[in-house]
């Protein structure tokens, strides 16, 4: 059995650093041949390249190229917008841990090259679902989700080989740090509070998304793209059969209900190294345990319905998915702009959902048939979202530092 070559895009982020942990834990099982990052923080990139002896290092920021060439003279250093996507042809498996819409090029390049994509970048699938599905049909292309919920669904679906017997997909949500907050308390949420997730250690953007339940809304769309009608090899589950339940302990990561009433669930303690290892080892499994449960200490598992009144982002995501076309791209782009504005202290936490809703109200009904359509939709939504944020700042809607 040959050692799979692995390329890692987004190497300095949360998914990237945990992917490196997985490779360390099973030294010799994977050949890490390429690393990529935005280029804003190159020291960890240099350290990882030296540790693993990678052959190719890519950065989106061309200003970082000279420093990388000086530090890594034996490496092929690539810079610019297409640098990260160029890693797709270097490996058998590409981990896409890039944050936000910027990960789309990596997703498409990997699938079009007929490689296995370990996808942690949900925004590219959400914004460009029809285009990604087309690339996914390339001979040899595989897509294994790294999001813990979708990885759980992927595992649960292996329990049954008849897609018509899948009745319902259930995504679990921790509820975030403000699950029990009143509307009055939510109006006073600060940046530091929003970045304090109760169960997961993630990057700032995803952590804020979790606090608003937008992360779960994006995951609903992602599940629809991965396992809904028309998805390559999927069970064809309709959008209305993708449900969300709040589960504060984050031990059950998702569930699949079958037509006979049986529910298959995937359980583990919160640890992203498990889904990363699953995607790298597919169709095998990792030999190193991550997230093992101590059943003598697991006292309870709680569930409750999500509150879309206090957390309207989840309902906005369902609306965008039902609208289809470029609406999910508008949702994702508007949310990125709003979250950036919140983290910069320009708008309040509660205003994030308002910005997204206002942008979706302006959606032009365009389709997402090509990459150009998706990029145009993203740019248009960002422009409108920026205008909405600027008006909010002018009206005095700002965040608090803590």
C-alpha cells in the first residue's frame, strides 16, 4: 500500500495546525508534500515546512514570497492568487482548511484534478454548490467532509447501502456561548464573549458564526449540497429533511434516521483531529484515537430545539437554500462582511443577522451556473453588505470590546 501524498491549504489556521497533529501522530502513514497559507503569518509555515520536509510551499500574499525563499531555499515557493489552488496537482489528498470564500479555488482545483478533497472550507461548497458538484463528477474525484457534523453523517450513512431508506439527517448544534441568553443580554454581547466557545476550539470567524447559529445554517446548506438531490453518490435527502437540534455537550455530532425508525449517531468528545484523520485515512480509519469517550464520566446528553427568534441566522440560511441560485453565495458573503465588522468593533453582535437579512432582501435571483456567476454574486453581496455596515456605523451600531 503506497503512502498517500498530502497537501494542506490553510496550514497556519485551526484546521491546518490540527492536521499537522494528525500527521505527527501517525508518522510515516502520510507524506506531507505541500503546505499553503494566506501569507500573513509565515513563521508557523516555515516551521512546519522544515519539520515535515515539504517540497512545495504556497502563499496567497506575494509579499511573503521573498522571506519564504530565504528561509526555505530547497522548497518550490509559489505566490499569488492561484498559488494555493496549484497544490491540488501535488498530492493524492488535499486538505482545504482555508477560511471563507477564498477556499473556492482550492476546492475546484482539487476535484477537477481527480483528487480526494478533505473539505473543511464549507463556504466554497455553500456559495458554489452547482459548480462544485460539476467538478465533483470528475473521474477519480472524492469529497470527504471534515466538518465534524458532516463527517458524522458520512460515517452514519455507511451503516446502510440503500439510499432510499434514509429518512432524515439531523445536525447537532452546541448552541454556542449565548444559548441561555435573553434578547436583552444578546443586545449587549461583546467580542470577547462571542469568541469564548463552550466546547470547541476554532478560529475567530467560525467561533462567531457558532455564536449566532449561522455556522449551523451554513452546515444545513452544506449537508444539502453533500447529501441532497443531485449530489454525486448521495442519498438525495431533500432540504426539509435536514434538521437541527441543539445538543450542548457536543458529543453526538450528527444523526441519520432511517425509514424503519432507527437512528444511527456518531459520538465522540469534541476533537477535530478525529474528522481530519477520518478524511485522510478514508476509506480506512486512523489508528490513533481522538475524542475517545470515558463512559463512566459522561453523565448526560441534552437536546432542545433551536430558537430562531433569538438566533435568526439559522432561518436565514434555510431561506437562502430554498431560494437557491446565488442566494447561498449572498448569504455567505454578507455574513463574512458582517462578522469582520463585528470583530473590528464596528457593529454589534445582534446586528450581524440584520446585515445578512438586509442583503438577502436585495438578492437579484441570479443563477450559479458558472464560476463567474459565483464570483460576481460574491462581489455584489459584499458591496451591498459593506454599504449596510457603513450605514449601521453611521447610525451608531457598534460592538463592545469585551
